């Protein structure tokens, strides 16, 4: 890809410029390795002078090469000790169709819909789980945290490059795409029921707000919950997603 | 309980003083509500002048009452906007035997051993899951994050008051307490095997270091893993714990 100008790169810390330029940053060797494993897009790779001097490493061959000053690298990094190497990744490589993602909607892929998820760490954790199992598409509602935010990308440990992802998906669109939607909520049927295993899409609300009533009341929707001891009144959102996705995969494998 | 002196309370942000005074802080109404539901210990409750003026709320009746200046409350809080109410909780109320926790080791309680867990958010999330299901005892190895650290207490959303907890448990002590230990690792038997369901203790290493070889090689230990697609090489630690604990509860209920 054509590299953005230096002053444009710095703006990628802000969501509106990521949208405008269609790119986001992924910092550090681990993320770049994951990117190389996953993508057929052509991200631009930037390394600082210091990185090249100290490490004297071979450049990953598939990526474009750009040397930047240590000062600029500091500005591109969102950590106090920059790793010295950053990729500028086209969002199109990650988002929906035409992406690096090899899962196939026709072959039993399931949707995981997250309604107004806010915590970047939770989203990163969820992406890791979806990438771990494979065969899931992550759908984010409007008002969710931006998945191309540095914190999400870092928390995903590169899993974001391995999961089919869509943003700004309204709850109303789900019923057009999926016949059976499993809504995870406080009071519902057990995850171990046949109806849960048949769901084409799993939907999760935020810990504070839950799922919108309009979705819960759709004819194709059914409510499920994870039975607990009753001593506390909520699970972490990522935990609920993890256990639901695990249950679905477990049942499909058995 | 006798209230610590004001200058001692401020020191409870540091682990060594928490150990010295045997207390930790829990800030905000939600945590205090959970504390009241859970404990038969007698924590001291501190509220700022501003809190009392603005909210004019009834004091939770079971707790001791102390009014502190807004300035001191700011120092006790670890957030930029203090909630105005803090409990000083005796660790003995949470730790091991003689605690507020009603689970019974004799009645099929299982151990969850975390080896050198570092991330406070992960530990908080794990405590929520263990409290959700009930019947688990959380054992932390030496070198783990302090569970009485503000960040863990907050991330636990009060679950820390509902889980039997032990700190500084060496891996070597596990084999004396448990006959069958399930070690979660990269390559092992499936979670859905009978051997996993029979484990009395589940053991988890840190994402970076894994479990010590000495534990993996014990006669009572067996290695298990969560089958994945292979596109990424690790799950988040809390995710692994969540799915393992879910699998055990699922199988026990079925």
C-alpha cells in the first residue's frame, strides 16, 4: 500500500482519522508476526532507526519497508517504551468480505453479535477466543468500542487478523441474516439445550445495559443463560461469550 | 473492628502495609453491597462529608460508621472521581478458613490453582466466574498479583467476598492436598474426557511461563487442553479458566 504521510500516521490514534484514511496501527513484533501469518493485504511496515541498529534483524519480506526517526516512532507508539516497529494496516484487510479471513459463511459459520461493548480488553479477549476456535464472525453494534483502537488490537494479541469482523451492525439487521438467534441474558434456557446448539448467531449485551428489547422479542430470538449459584448477579461479558462459544464448539465436536 | 489510624489507612494502597495491618480497601457502593451480602466479618465503613451531604443515605446498618474529610477520601480512593465511600476489610474475612465463605471442602469443593498470575483484571474476572458457579477455592502461587490490590478487588465486582481464597500456595503443596490435578497446557487430553471431570484441582500457568515442570510431572497430574483451530497460539488466561470451570460444572450438572 502507499504509505500515509508522517503527519497522517500520527493521527491514527484517533478513530475519525482511522475511518478517514482506512488504516490502523499495530505495534510490536508479535502483532506483526500474526499479521504476516494472517493477511493477504499489504500493510506498510515502519521501523525506527534505533530498532534497526539494535536488532539488526531481517525485515519481514512480504511487508513494505520504511525507516522512521526514533522521535516519530515515539509518537506512533501508545506505550511508554515503544517497541520500535509498527505496521500500518488497511482496515479492508480485516473487515468483512474480501478480507484475510478464511472462514466461509456458507460452511456453518456462526455470528457473535456484541451490543454496545465498551471495554477494549474484553473485546480483545473475545477476539482471541473466536480466533482460537475459528468459524465465527464478530458483529459489533453501533456505539461499540472501535476494534481498531490500539488497546483492542493489543489485547487481541493479533487475533483481530484472524477473525471476520463487521462494525456498525444494527440489531435489526440480525434477524434478516440469521434464522435463529440465541440471546444471552439473565434468565433463560440452559446453554446445553438443543435450541442453543441450533442458533446461527449468539447475541450479547453490555454488562450495564443488556440486549435491546426489540432483539429479545424477535420471533427468531430465544433467551439463554449460564446457570449459577446465585451468590453474585453477573459474569464478566467476555466470560459469558467464552463459555457460550465453548459450549457451541463442544457440542459441534461431540 | 477497630479502625486504623488515618495515616495507616492511606498506606493500604501498598501491599506491604496491607499485610502488616491485615486489611484492604473496597471502594464504592457496589462493592460494599456485595460485602454486606457476603461477610460475617466486621469491616469498617468510611464515608466522606460530601457523600453524606449529597446522598443523605442511610448507613448500611451492619457496618461501623466513620466520617472522613473529603480530602482524606481522595487519598483513600484510587480513582480520579472518588465514590465517597470506602470499606476497610479485614483480610481474614476473605482468606481461607474462618472466612465469610460458605463453601465446604468436604462437599466436593474443587481447587483452582493459578501459578504466577500477574494481570489484576484477569484475576478479578476469574474470581467472578468462580463466585458465579460456587464450590471453588482459589489458590494463588507465590509471585502472583496481590488479590487485595485495588484493581483486582474492583475487577472482581465484589466476587472476592464470595470465593474461598488462599495466597502463597506453592505448587508442591497441591499434590499433598489433591489426588488428581488437571494441568491446563498447550498439548493435552480433551477437557471432555472423564479424567478431567474427576480432577479435584485445576491448575493454570501464566500465559508467558506456563506451569512448572515439577507440577506437570507429578504422578497425580495430567495435562489437558482446549482444542482450537490452530490459527493463533494462545487463549487469554481468564478465558482458559472460564471454559475449564464451565466444563466441570456442566458435566457435574448433567
